[in-house]
């Protein structure tokens, strides 16, 4: 058995079939419909199945008992355990488990919740299944319940179709035989053969269709059996009609209810394809030809077309042309040739493509040609070869040419035929030219090649080469002797001897100018002349006298305010040998002309009547020896820095001159003297000094010490004195630049630096570049909910703490309480400090609002109090709680006190010289300091490292900025080097504070700026993170 793959469907839900007699044909795969109808099927089964099938037994069924190859078997089973796997297999009866083909291998399905299964199996289409009995088994894999059933495989009979020469047949008056055949019809088990009755019914349509309609004509119906597998009929038709014949085969049932039809259905018809049948009437074949030359009189070499006219030639007739019995031409209805000879015979043989043609092939009529040629070339021409000029009545002739009907003559220029034109003999009158005489013979078929002869004209006397023109230089008297012009004169032609003469004769004396010389040639009958020119030239130039020498004029000798100067001289003269005194004909300058600075060429030219020229050349040089005017330069004053405006002056030759100096930019306070140089470029220089004074300013940054609540934006502010605008102020926090700002009209500059963590920050403001710096001020950033501070005890006051008595040391007692009022920035509490050894007793009056700052283990606050019961003293307390992390484990105390009425001079500081926001403090000798954290304190108010909070401590910045060249008149090259990966920003402003340009780059790069800057001073701020550097740029 062939090993072929089965087509299996193992779905576990769908319509379940009933036993054969109760099978309801529900579409396969309709799972939802099966669930709805299952109770209905169950009632049918309960009514018809034995009780054994209901209690513990399994059954399996198929939807039919017999299937043709390729048909699907629908399988239904019940009686299995819900959800168990059921093994299905189909084998040939008697072969058991020995079959190895894929189609007969087991597969598995799952029983549903009621113990039902359903599946499909497709009958293989190989020959081994025909007539076989197949066993279907089902085995529950959990319940071990077994069920089986059998079914058979039928034979399908297919008709082969009508046997024809092709899909259509065309004949000529004959019949056509058509045959329909089918395959053998077998039926039964074990290969037994039964034969089913068969009916063959023949039809035709008038259109190409095998469908049976109301217009279909039944031709013949025959009965047979499956053993008789073909049917044959003979077809005839009216001539020219096409009909489409087809056969329908029907099978009848045979023994035991079996059938021999498609899918086991008796009476199922099969229809063949339709075949077209056409019968035509026979037709006789004929052909005739005609020539394009109606009278068959042909000139040799002329193309002639012969055309064939066929009768019943069909759609694709074949032509074979014949010339004198030999095959020529191509398979076309025309034949073209240009090589016919006189008496040639032309025919054509036609083979028709008509299926029903008779008398095929057919031969046409014959055409015999008459061919004529053009005349031959005439013989030699008779007549004289030389004639006289203008001779008349000269005769020329040739022998008559056979076949010629006319003659064409050609003559030299100026000659004409006086008689015999168009014949073989003519009479000619000549002019003055000779040349060729030619003649051609002509008829209707062409013109012959010409016959020619040459005729010459006797030569006339001419002067072939006349004398060349000649020249001679005039002597002192402006005269010359005529030379002999006849030496190189030649003649040709003429009759008899030829004599030459000239006039004026050789040796004649003539004056300056051009003279015509006539040369004459004379023979026995005539004379001819030609002319040449004899020119006497004046070649001596005039002689110049009294040409001036070169002249030099100084600017201070005339008008000192003008660069141009006047020069004078005596006009030169000249004389000529032929023309006498000659005046100058051109002069570049005249005496009294004003000349510009430098050397100017002066030229006079003289020319006689013959064009001979002379020149007088000299120069006038104007020398500038006048220095530029010294300008009056006012003193320049400015604050912090100044770029001087370049002064200018006037010069008699150079006009306006800008001054130059070694340095025009000053950025340090002081008094300077600038020496300006004014150079006119002609070696004359003037100098003038200008006083410049740069003033410093004082900077007050106290406005930047105003306390700021935590998380609020911070604006630093400084004021300069005197109050001038446009001064750049650089703000630094704890020694690190935070940026710059320019002062306004009140002398105030402000800079917003964002937010800072809780802490006390040292702020300085500096006027750039080197114009003054403020004193340190301290900015508290506070959290009013950050807790409060208490403390009491004593310290050992060190030397230098009491400024008035720096050597006194000893025990000093302190006590304090500082806390924020609820919902306010006001700091409550009091502070006392007693240094008995120094007679120093301080007591606070109040604490400054917003100054209590608690950051980690350190707390600070400030306020105002009295010393020894009087005065106006400011103070700051720094206290460290040793019990908190980061404190070092010891309580420490510092107090700094200053006299607010005495320029804030310090009177006591036990860490004298240390910054107020540093961690410098003195370890207490007794007592304690406690920082009390408030309940619910915001975690954001804690600061472990103020440097990190400022953004400075995360990485070490090392930014190097180099600018070259500086000053420059072109571009500035910035070289930026550093160890950080942060971007670098460069902001360039002018001295008025206007932003010129902003660029962003990275370190390790070169950057070009300033190509379009106008001359002046600019400030470049180079920033990377918190690091900022300032560079002054000078554009010249």
C-alpha cells in the first residue's frame, strides 16, 4: 500500500452524529449548535439503543457505510468517561496493527463532559483503498472501554471526454466521428467487479457551451454498461455552420443497492467538454498577374512591379514567382525587378491556404517584356583646336549615334551656337575664352556619356609683371633721382617684337613726395601700360633746443597748508632741415601748473610735416617737508577701566591722520600719560600727550546679608560709590564666583543665584577688573522650623580674643537661648558672655530676625547688645553640639562682637581672623550646648556639606583659559583646558553691559570669536559649573 499522509480532524467539540438510521446531517464544526441539540440526540439514543449501551458501554458510528477515495468520514462516539483521552485508529480488516502508512496510524481525541467524542478521517486517494473494508476502533485511555465499527471504500467513475483531433474540427463535405470514453466501474469487496448500466446522450449547441438549455438539440441517446466504456457517433452539418457537440453520461444502480456513480449516488450525470464542428464547401483556385509598365516597353535598369490577383487563395496563400521558368522573388503577391532583359517571361504559381480549395496550386498568365537602352557615347569631335579671339563661323561635328533622337552640345564661356543646335553638326562664334567643347547623344531611355575636345584662343599682348613701387630718402635739398623701373618688367603674348619704356625717364630729379612712373609695352599691332609709384621721403626728425632740466619744489617753500605746489620753466623749441622752425604739437604740462606730491613726468613733442618726431622730457618733484598739526587732547577720566578713543589731526598732504600709541586700554586705577604719534607717511611726525585717570570705586555688599528662608530664590546685591552705571560686579559665595552683573544708574548691581541649602554663606562683591572689593558679608539661609539652640558653660579665652587687651586670657562664661517664634522669622532668646579677667561683660538686646541657622551639628545666629551695660554692639554666635554626627564629639563655642558705632571694629573674637561661617570654635571647658530638632522637621532643611549644597563639592574644577592674540585686529583664539566634563559657556559683553555673543563648547577645544567685533574693549565671562573666569578682550 502506498504510504500517504491522512487528513485528520481531531476536534473535541462539535455536532455528534447518531447511529446511521438516525444521523442528522449537521455542518461539521458547529460546536455551539451541537451543545444546544445534545439533549435531543440523547433522547433519540435512549429510545433506540440497548440498555447495555447506556450503562457502562461505549459505542462509535460513522455517517455512512461506504465512501469513495478522498471523501471525509464523520465519526461520533459516546459512553466514555468525561474528559478522558480516547485513542482512534482506522485499518484494513485483517491487517490489525501491522499497517505502517501515516493514514492508518492512531490519533487521540478528548471526551466532553457527557462522555461524547467526535472526529473526522479522510479516505486516502491511493489505489489500495478501492473496494476495501476498513475497521474503526475507539479505546478509552482511562476507562479501557472499547468500541468499533466498519465501513467500505467505493470506486468513482470519471468520463474521459470526447476523443477528437482537436478542440474543433473543420471539414470539406465529409462526416466527423466523435467518441466519448469512461473508466472501468468496479464495486464490492476483495476486488470483485460489477458493471453498472450507462446511458450516453449526445447534444449540440450553436454557441460554445456544454450546458443543456431550452435551445440545446439532442442528437442521439445510447444505452450500455460499465463494461462498454465508449460511445461513437458520426456528425454531418450544413456547409459553413459551426456547432458545439458534447456527451452526457449517466450511471444506474447495480446489485444490492450499490451504484456506480460519483460519490455512490446513482443516476449522477457527467458531461464532457464541447467540441466545435464546421463543414465547408470546396472552392476552385486561380491567379492572374499584371505589369506596372502597361505597354511592356521598358528602359534597361528600370524597376518594374508585377502584381498577382488570386481567386480562392485562402487567408495565407503562397506565391512562387518564375522568371524564364526559374524561381525568383519572395512569398508576396508582388515581384519587383530592375534587371530585366529584352524578351524575358514572368509568371507566378499560387498555392491556396483554403482548406476546401480545388485545382491547387494554380499558374498565372505569362508576361513577355520589351527592353530598350540609352544611346552609346558619340565618337570623336571634328573641328579646329585653336582659334583667334572673337573668331566666328567655326564648324564642329560628330558621326550620327544609332538610337539617338537628339544631341546636347556644351561650349566655352563666351561662345555660342549659331546653327545646328540639337543635331550632330554645329556652327560656333567664339569670344575671348577657350575651353572644352562637349556633346552627348539622347533618347527616351537616357543620355549617353559626353565626348569632349579642347579649343585654345591665341594669346593677347599683356604686361605679366609690372615694376614694384620704390622709395628714396630726400637729400639735404629734399630731392631724389628717379631710378630705372624696367629691369624687372615681363610681358606675354603679342605679335612680333615687344619694346619697353618709362616716364619720367630714369635719372630725372624729383622733389619730396610720391610720383607716378608709367611703364609701356609695344608690339607690331598694339601697346599696353602699367604704373608704379616712386616716393621721396623726409626721414630727418626736428632738433630740440633748450629742454629744461629736472625741477624740485618743497611744500614749505610755497603754501604750507597745501600739498600741491606750482612749478615754472622756459618752453623748449625745435628746428627741421626741410620745414625750418617747428612748434611743439603736444605738451603734458605748461609753466605755472600745480603739481601733486611726488614726481610728475613732463613731456613736449615736436613733429615735422613728414611725421618725423622729437621729444623733450623732464620731471617736476614736489617734496612734503611739513609735519602734521599737533591736536589739543583733553584729559580722559573713567571708573575702573577705559579704552581710549583714537584721536586724529590734519596734515597738508595726508589729510586726516589717526594717532597711534603703545597702549590705549587701562584697567587699573591711576593717573597715566599717553603719548600719541601722528605720522603723515611722508617722513614727517608730530607727537602729543594726553592725560588719563582711572578712578577706583568702593563696593558695599551689605545688602547681600539679608537672611533668606530655605528654598527661596536668592538675589545678591551690591552698591558702588560713587554711583555710576556700567561697572561689572562679580559676586562670589564662599570664594567661588557665582556670576557678574552690571550696575544701573544708582550704582547697584544684582544677581539671582537660585536657591541654597540651609547655612551661612560668605558673600563678596568685586568691581571688575581691578576696581575695588567689598568686605565679607554673611548671608543666612534659614529654616524657621529647623529647631532651636540652648547652651551654657565656659571656655578658656585665648590670647588675642579681647582686642583691647590681647594678652589677657582666662575663663569666660557664656549662656544663651535662641529659637524662632512660631510662624515668624523673629529669633527669640538672649545671649550673655562674661570675661571677668578682661573686665568684659556682654549682654544681648535682641537677636536678628532670620539669623538662626542650624545645619547638622552647627548652629549660628546674630544680634545686637551692650558691653558693660552700654554701647551698640553687633555679635554672632557659632555653637557646635558635640552629641550630633559630624561634630567631632565635643561641644564648641565662638562669639564675635563688634562696635557698630565704630566702623564695625571687632572688640572680641575667640577665633579671631576666622570666617564667620567656618567651623572654627573653641572647645568648652564645662557646661553643654544642645541643638534641639523640632518635631516634624523637614528632611530637606538638613545640610551635611554646604559645599555640595552650593554645587561646588561634587567635582574639582580646574578651568584654564588662554586667549591669543590679545589685543588683535582680527580674531581671538580661545584655548580651554580643564579636568571636568561639564560644558563651558562664554558670554561676551561690551563696556555698556550689552550682550554681544554667547557660545557653548567643551574643554580641550579651540574656539574663534570676534571676527565681526568693532574696535573696542569687551569682557568675556568663561563659566564651567560654579567656576568662572573673566578675560578682557581688546579689538584694535
